[in-house]
């Protein structure tokens, strides 16, 4: 995992807000996918904020898409937001 990558979680009621920070590589993507898979059963809405990502590595995007493409579809229940959202959307 990129040494500067961080995931900040904030839960309220039925929504979890996930803020990503740093470089998004393959290990970072796998960690995020694990968190989303774990939370998808208990939280109704998931918001992934990409505003603080510095660099999105192509392999990170590929891992993220491969892991979550089979698990969830990004709908109103799970949204990627922020200025780097287009780079991570499945």
C-alpha cells in the first residue's frame, strides 16, 4: 500500500462517508474494497470521497473495478464523489 494512503471513515445513521487521501495503488484499492464489502451489509448508503487523492495508479483502478464490479454496482446507495471520482468509477 502507498505509504501516504489513508482511509477516514465517518458513520451516521445509515450512511458511511469514506474519505480517501494519498496515492491510490493496488494494495490501497484492495483495502478499500474490503472495507466496502464489510460495510455493505450494515450500512444503507456509502459515499466515497476522492478529493484528497494525489495520484490514482492504473493498477489501483483495475483492482478496485475488478473487486467491486462483481460485488456492488454504483447506484444511489454507493457513490463515488469528489474531483477524482471519474477516475475510479466502475
